[in-house]
C-alpha cells in the first residue's frame, strides 16, 4: 500500500530541510514506540519513502498490504524531524491510502485543486484572485504529458 501524507509545520525551515532518510527514521521510531519490536519488524519488511517533495511537504510512503494499518496508526506520533543536528516540530497528516502510486497521484491532483479553489474563495482583491486562477489553470495532466512527449521525441532524434 501507498500512504500519501503531508508534513505540517509552523516553522518554514522544516520543509526545506527534510530528507527522505530522516523522515524514514522518524516514522520507524514512531512505529517502534507505538507497536514495539513486533510492529517495527512487520512494517520494516518493505517500508520505504517513495517520494518526498520538500517544497510542498508531500510524502509518499510504501509498506506491505498487511501492515499498512500499523503504519497509519503510528504516523500521528511523529512529533518532530531531525535534520542537520536540529529538531523541527511537525506532524504528518495522512491524506490518502492507495494501492498504486497512480491512484495516490490522482488523489493528490484532486486534493490540490480543491485547496486552490478554497484559496480562490478567500481572496480579498482581484490581484490575489488572478494569481490563484493562474495556478489553477496550470494544473493539468494534458499539459505535462505533451511536454514529456516532446522531450522523448527530442531524445530519440539525437541518438
């Protein structure tokens, strides 16, 4: 299973300094505290941090299908992340649990779109509204696919 989370912190430096290794250690530590050696052994078999976007705070964790509940129940106990000998207080907000990376990606696109729409409703002036609308219009799968298709054609022509 794939667990899609976001790192929530009041300190903006936290997101910039997180690394997948530090996040993995923090999650494993939380699992060990909550479920002991048994839970840690079950979750550690195929646990990995598949994706980490430090800019947005989006994290994709992978674990075995039979142990994702142990993982999800331990995530609220992650209270800080350590990076470069500093502790940053934060917590992990679980957004979605999916069977594939693709389903998590689809959920994340929908989630970000709804968040942007909420921002649009809360805009106070026209300039803010135009910035949010520009962000909304740039979120499309067709645009990314056409760009990646162009790159593949260029790569084929140079070989």
